[in-house]
C-alpha cells in the first residue's frame, strides 16, 4: 500500500523563533497590526510504501525522529492518508 504523509514541524512554544519574530514585527508595517505571535516552521510531504497504515505510521514517525525533526528545539505532528 502507498500512503502520503503531511508533516508539520514547529519550534517548541517556549523557545524563541527569530524568523517568526521578524515577520510579526513586519506585520505592522504592512497595515496588519492585528496579526501577532507568528511562528515559522516546516511542512514536509512524503510518500511511503508499507504493508498497512500502522507500519507506514511507524516509518514516518521514525523518519521524523531520526532525520526530519530536531527534537531538542522542534516538535512534529503528521497525518497519513492512503495515496
């Protein structure tokens, strides 16, 4: 079976996000002062071939933990759908 994973990786909420802070500061200059607390992360889409959804789920989680996400400063979440 083939599955598509949509992965979101974000900096931990208690850590400084310099890129998000810069974007937040710029919102006022664009006349969008009501937008605040911007956080910038990554969105990753990948395909995985596996026997079933549980195996695919385990493979995506392993990829996130070992390569895609630095768990010291980031957290991840993902959805998995049949492709």
